């Protein structure tokens, strides 16, 4: 068992509870606005490359 959750698993869980792409983007915007350092840390924890993290955070600003 892998103790780390990857992006695909995280997105699958969001979709399983009914979140669509627009709602997931809203979630990122809220996270970025309320806790930018935590958002950065979370994206790093998911193992995303720096370029993808920068892209997500720029879209979330």
C-alpha cells in the first residue's frame, strides 16, 4: 500500500463526492486565498512538478 495519495487519486475522490472541474478550481482558489503557503505545501505533497504548481497557483489567484 502506498502511504501517499497522488493527484489522480485525489481528483477521483473529489469526483466521487460530486465535485466537477469548476468546483475543484473554486476549491483551489479558496485554498490559495485563505492559505497560500498551505496550498503550495499541499501541491508539493501531491508530488507535482514546480511548473504545474506554478500554473495551478496562477490560475487560482
